[in-house]
C-alpha cells in the first residue's frame, strides 16, 4: 500500500517524482541513541542491524549491567563491551541483551577488577569517525584490538564479519551472562545458562532468565564459524575451567581461540529461537544457508526499502531524515517471535504453534495504542491482523489480552487494557484475517476478569478506582473508561445490546472523578472523599500517585471518547477553550517534574 500523506510543508505537490527512490538513505539509526545535552533524555534506540518486525536485533552494547542503557547503546559513551542479539527500542526499562559476542586479541580479562568501574575488561574504545549504520547493517572499528566489526541480520539470525589483524592470540568471546540484573530490589532476577561445544566450528546453548518479564524467558542459540577455532576455554564467572565441552551456570562464557593473518575475515552466523536449540538450528539453516555477508546485507536493506516506501513524503534532506528514521523506529517492533516452523513461546511458558508462522510480541500497549498501532492499521494491515491474532492467542492461553507483553510473557507494566482499542480499531477498519466473534469474546473477557491494574469488581462497585485501593487511580479510571467505550462500540456493531448498555455506562465513569471546584480530575478514596492536598503540577510516576507518568494537567484532556462530555463538565465551550489555552501557555508554578 502506497499512501501519500499531506504533512504540513513536507509535502509540496505530487509525490510521483519519488518512485524508484532509495528511502533507506534517509534513515539514521543513531538518532535517538544519546542525549544531546544534560537537560535531555535519550530515546533509548539501538543502532544495530535488524529487519522490519524481526526477532533479532544485533547491536553493540556499551556496558554491562547496571550501567547499560535500556537499548544497550549510548552514543555519548565511546566504548563497546560486545554485540548482543536482542534489544528493546524506546523503552524505559532494560531487558534482553541475549547472546553477546566480542572479538578481541591478546590477553583477555574476564571481568572488572573493580565492579564499580564499567565496562568490563574485554571492552574496546571506539570513535564515531569509524562507525557506520544503515538499515540492516552496522560497522565499527574496535580501536584497542584493531578489529573491524560488521553486522547484518535476517529475521531469526545475526551475521557477523570480523576483520582481524595478524595475531596468534585472536579470540571470539561468547558471553551468556551479559546484562542480567541480579540485585535490584523491585526486579528480582534469576538466570541459568548453558554453552556446549558441538565441534570446532559450532557452539550452541541457551539461557533462561526472569526479571522485568514475569515467568521464565528462554533464548536458545546456535553459532557457526567460517573458520575452526584452534582451542577454547569455558569460563564460569571469572575463573577458567577445564576445556570441557559443556558448561552450566549463571555466569558462563566461552573463549574461542584463533590464529589470524593480517586482514583475515572470520564470519559467525548465530541463529536464535525462543523455543529450542533444534529450532535455533532450523532458523539458522533456513535463513542463512551460506556465507555471503554482502548478499545478506543487501537483502536486509531491500526489505527495509519495501517497508519505507509505504509512505512517501517530500521535504528537505533533514526533514526526510527525521521522517524516515522515525518510520524505521516504528517498524522495529512488535517482533515476530515464532520460529520458521511456527513454534512460539506461549504466555503459560509452553510451546505452541502458529499455523501462519507468525506470533508477535513486544506489545508496549500503553505507549503504542495512541499512535503506533493506528499507523500500523493503515499501512501494515496484514501484520495488524497477525498482531490481533497473537493477542487473542494470549487471551486463550492466559485469560486476558496483553498489557505489556515481551517474548510472549507478561510483565504487567503500565495500566489499562489497550489491546482492546487496537483490536476494535482493526475490526472497524475491516482488516481481513481476524475472527470477529473470537475477537469480541477476547475483548469482553478482558474487560470483566480481574487482573493486575484492572480490578473490575472495584470498578463496577464504586464507578471509579479509589486511590486507597489501587494507586494511579485517576489515570486508571480515565484509561479504563476509554477502553470500555471501545468495547461498547464493538458490542453495538455486533448487535449485543445488553453488553453495549453495560460498557457505555462504564465508559462514563470518568465523570465521577471530575472536581468542579478545581476543574481537574482528582483522586477519591473508597468513601468518596477527595484526597488532599492537591497540586495539579505534581508529577506521578508508576505508583504512589494518582497519575501515571504525568500530572493532573496532562491527564485533564484524556477523554477522547467523549469530548463533548468533557466540555460539558468544564462549563461549556468557552470555559473548555480557556482551559486548553492555559494548558499551552502556563509559565509559572511548574516547579514539579512534569
């Protein structure tokens, strides 16, 4: 689907000139990877190689936990500790960083002598003058080792090309302990890992972790090398152990040794799976049967080109770079976590099979239901059907739709049930490939069965969420009212009158927290009393506040389903306009973070 968007001054006249254009040239993967100054935050994006909605994100990491950024990479940090195969983009919490490889030469330190001094001892300095990135490709020169690293990817595999100097002490480290938090109070984490030497060109293994994602997240790998390693050592923590072919533990690594000539290239292919080592091998031999790195890179770029062509805009070079990089970032997730045979990790931690070989995860729905998913519903309709079907599979397995699903598992992060507006939007747009009755049953059940941050028995008893029963109560009330409105529209579409009446009543519960004295949505306790003191500028984080990552001003206008109702609460159009103007023009009193 090619859509021409009229976006202010970006579009001038016909876009027909742009057919055959190279849109990947406008993507700058380094945008969003570092804060521009001390008053700014990074976008937590990664610069490495991935495919649209792919399972693998092969990218550099600057540091190990606890100093690593959420995406693994900070542009302002000029060291690299290694290249891991899975990354999140744009999140506020870190996870993944699976199966890290690092080429090196000489005597390799296995860990910091001072744990406070990240990164670890096998890291290397870099300079951005010798670093490049484009869709499907990343390159950097490791200055300490004089090794040039190039990365590309398929959907389920990472492809490395290392150009070594002459050395009798060249190495490739595989680190299965990289970036696993172990000491955060609110994030108890556990890990078990295994590395197995199959032969002199093949290594496989797995790790099972728990942390931000609840349950046990599994990742399996198979790595194949273009050149046999002459020797190897297994490492547990900082201690080398006997050259046995199998190692288990929390902190296992293996160091593979090579002799290299000046300019010699060693290729490494790494297949990943979330279900089994057998499927990691299947994914690898299906997607990367040969050793043609440049061909794989071209294929990756072509896949990105086909996706970026779905929207064509006209503007300055800088405007085009901003636009297409944002589009690129939007297409890095959700991620298809099904193997090439359709096997995927279900929310109940079993392995199931998707007949269409697509099962998506990384559903950050509180963040994405407002803009990203409506975009997908316009220009990624086939994938949107797969997104919806993946969500429905969770409901069948787990009892309710995703809240914040990663790697097929829930982390219950954020509020609301925002798979609901995503599904209802897809149905209203008549996107094909969705079973309407199944979708409605999933939406309805997820609006009636109590689950974290969604106590529907409390919701229907009080007509709002009391702050002394559940914190973030104002935000939850406003978000749940919108979700209920979406359920009501779905029920109305299918002629389910009783359901429509029930959910449209709940959709109006937002009015029960509007305080006409202050003209804000405010928290009440279970006895119906307003909580005091009240400061509309006071920022709320993720708990211990009525507002979620916002304040009363920022949530005041979150009634998209009933703007006329909100205007009425505020006293009519003139009062509403005055309040809206105030929101954009306040210059004093904003001492709180907001």
